[in-house]
C-alpha cells in the first residue's frame, strides 16, 4: 500500500505547490510617518518595488521623479513629500500598502497602481476615505463610476479597440486571436472585436493560453499557422511577451503571418530581450518616445539623463499624474485638502502631455490619440517607431 | 491522416524535447523519493539555479555553454550535497517535516535569486551556431531544440543503462526495494543515498543549463517545473528510471500535442492526466514493485 499512499501524497504536493506559488507576499517599503499636521503635502506613490511588475514600478517612479525634478520638487507651488509604498504583485500586498498610505501615513493623494487586481481591491478604500487616487497604469473596464479615482493611462480595452478597425481594413484575410488567459487579455480581445467586427474583419479563431503557466507556445502557434490566418492579434506582456515573440519567429510564423498586438508586447525592456524576432511587429499605444513635440523632447532628454533609457508609456503616464496633481494642487490653493484637490482634478479641462494634449473622459480616463507603431532597426538598435495614427478614443 | 500528421508533427517533436527536459528533472526527484523516502520540494530550485547559470555564463559561444555546464555541474553537486545533509537528521520524521524544510530552503533560494538576477524572465540565447530554425518536413523548427533532443536523449539512455544494467545501478535499485537488507550485506546505504541525491541534483542543474533556452529562468519557474516533475513522478511511478522517462515523455506529449488538439482544455490537461492515472493505477504506470 505504501506506493499507493505516496502517490497520493505526491499528487497532493503537486497541487499544494501550485497554491503556494500563488501567495508570495510583498513587503512594505520605507517611508517615514511623522504625523505633522503642517508641512509638505504628502503624496503616496504606490508602485511595485518587488515581484514580476517591478520594472513597470521602476519606470513609473522615474517618470514621477522627472516631473518633480523639472519643477523644483514642488507641485502647485507647494512643497511635497513623496512616500513610496510597495504594491507587490498580488491584490493583497497592494491593498495592504494602500491602507498603510491612507491610514498610517495619512497622505493627501495617492498615485501609481500597476495591477488591475489591486485597482479593483482598493476602490472602496479610496471612495470611503475620500482620498483622490490618480492612477497611472491599471484601469479595468469595469471601473466606470468612481468619484475619487482617476487614471492618466487608458482603459484596458483601448489598445485593442484602437487596432481593430485598422487591422480589419488593412489585412486581406482572416485574423487569429491569441491572448493570455486573464482579465487584461480578455479585455484586450473584447476591445479589438468592438471595432474589428463592424469594420468587416474576419475572425478565424479565438484562443486563450493559460497564464502564467504557458512558457511553451508551440502548440498554439502551430494551430494558428495551420489555420491559414493572414494575421495574428495577440496580447502578452512582460516575460510571456518575450517568449511569445521569440517562438513566433522560431516556429516560422514571422514573414508568413503578420503580427499585431497591444503595445505592451514590445514596450520597454522586453524589446531588447526579444531581439531581431520582434522586427516588423505592429503594436498600438497611446505614446511613443519619438512623438514630435517640445514637451516630449524635454521629457525624453531628462528621462534619459536620469535612467539611461527611453521613457515607456508607463513612465509617461506617471509623469502626467504628477502634472495633473501639479495643476490640481495649484487650483486648490496649495493646501493639503483631499476634497478640494479632487474637485480641482475634475475641473481640469486640458493636460499638456508628452503624448500630446488630452482631456478627461466622463469616466476619469484620458480622451487621447492612439498610434500604430512598428518595430524597426534604428541606428543599429531595435525600436518602436510610430508609422500611423489610429484615431482618438475615450470620448464616448 | 497524412494531413493530420503534417499539422501536428511539430507538436509531437516538440513534445519529445519537452518530455526529455522533464525527464532530467523528474528522475532525480523520483529516485530520491523512492530510495530515501525524502520529499525534496527544493528540486525545482536546482533547475532554476542551472538555468540562471546558463543565462549568466552563456555568451553565444560553445565555450560559454561548456563553462555553464561545468559550473552547473558544480552547483548541482554542492546543492545536492547540502540538501542531502540538511534532510539527513530528519530521517524517519515523516514527510511533513521534510517538505517544510525543503520548501523553506526553496523559498529562501528563490528570494536570493531574485535579489541577484531581478524579477524579470531572462530569455537565454543558445550558442549562436544553433540559434536558428531549420525545416522539419516543411515546418520551421528551432535547431537548438533538435540538438537538445539528441543530447537529452543520450543522457536518458546513459542514465537508464547505468541504473538498469550496471552493478552500481543494481545496488541503487536494491536500496530502493529494501534498504535494511542492503545494509545487512555490509553496504553503507547512507553513501548510496548521498550519491543518488547528488546525482539527481546534478541532472536537474544540467537540465537547467541545457533547458534555459526552452524554459527561460525567472521567478516562479522553480515552482512550475517542480509541479511538472511531481506529476511525472506520480504518473510514472516512484523510484524507477523507466517510469520517470516514460512519464516525462507522456507529459511532454500532453503538454504539446494535447494542447494543440484541445487548446480550450489546456489548463486542465496536465492534472486531468494525473487524475486519470491516480484513478486507474494509483501506484503509477511503471512503478517498481514495492507494495
């Protein structure tokens, strides 16, 4: 009987290890907590300092700091103190860090938040404590009626929606959808279909790959290839994006099936890791470092001087969050008054941004232009290059 | 039929590559558990250590790969020796204590590796001579994976022969079957146990070095390969090289051909296969008779 028992034990261990791997905790990062009533306005910067989203957190922290450095560490003429908290990678770690900022550090406003799961988890906290959250990344499609939550990024399904019509009009044949099986992947495909179908696009198949367990995309890519589709629409980010793009090349889809994706696929450090395999990939994004305007030139220059890298959309959205706070704190008279600042944020009609000028939509996200980018070799390095405009989204 | 074969040939070939990679992991886990009754939950960590070694040392040249293999070998020997020494005092205290200890070691090691290598997945390039795709019956397939199949296949054959056909292998199999009887014949079974632990660990780290271009190192990869090899051991049966090999090849096909045929069920196929085996043949498909 021993082997039978041990078999069950092993099976149990296999399932248990799965569960355990899901509960890596995040630790709360630094920050001082002197409860001085007067003094600088306290701003909570809630971004991942550990876990799989750390590089996004680093970009957002740098983008925010670049804005502060350009403005003598003042927002709206007032001294500010930025308190950093580690979002970690799970909803629990993010929620704990947000609660620490609001309750223990008693900040006036919070900015940041990478993960949609964290965003969903902190809605009640900010709505009931009446502290404004100027989010600079996560933006689930379901978040439409919050009073104290703003986002300077985009709604999750917009990169797909921006691309759908273009692909329907420019691809002569069927399109195969492949996306990571979690909320963001599904949102992206839904967004894509929103504008793809009405424009006459033809869907071959819609397949979701298990996340984060899929590192071998071969069977999915083989199906996509043998389906006879003319183009592929995908959603992947981070490590999965690197693997996906490399295998898309290795298994011979490159040059045979065109690849369109939401901009995260080739955004930031992942592009270096993908190398030549990424060349010719088309992505949709609300920003690219090569946009031609004065504000963007200054931003790119200062960001490069600080980090040695080109800014990503994550850094840009965080830079804009600082800009929004700058304008709102000034309008609120430079006082640490969350209610007044929140009202002032809502009254902002136009934000001058490195991405171009944008305004608030009626759900607190930007109404903004979207761009089609292609990965091209520029001066010996691979870069996203803007090749077309995809139109403005967010106004409805 | 030929159309079906043509469409899924690449998936089947890839299943072999995947299966052989799993074998290098599962065989150590299976033997250590079968022989020493030690449940080593830090086994996936050894793969990850090997894969990070490959990332750090491989620079696209053959020499880089060779260097990574040598360092991986040493890391495996040290890691296996340390783990064996750590669990030795827990002999006879039940699986829970061993699981807690090795899981703790795995968690600490995972954090240390994140501190050194960061939280990104680090794609590892194979030697540049192999970093291209070739045509397999009209389908593009990465050359590195073909070479991997040859090398890992050779390793599998050597391990199989060593365990099933040599006198050292006979000693190991005897220890699996009846440790006390082997001890009674005057053999120091602790040395056999240490040897097998270190051997299994070396296979896992070498698997990591060679497998890094296939399953790239990153946080969480240790858990993922641990789960896969535990499933292989459950399916193949404990303490048997043949079981580990056939179980690994079977899981390889489930994870590639199975997924290609039933993409909608991809998340369930792995555990579905395990469940089926547990219901039909709980001791594993190819278990060494000990019950």
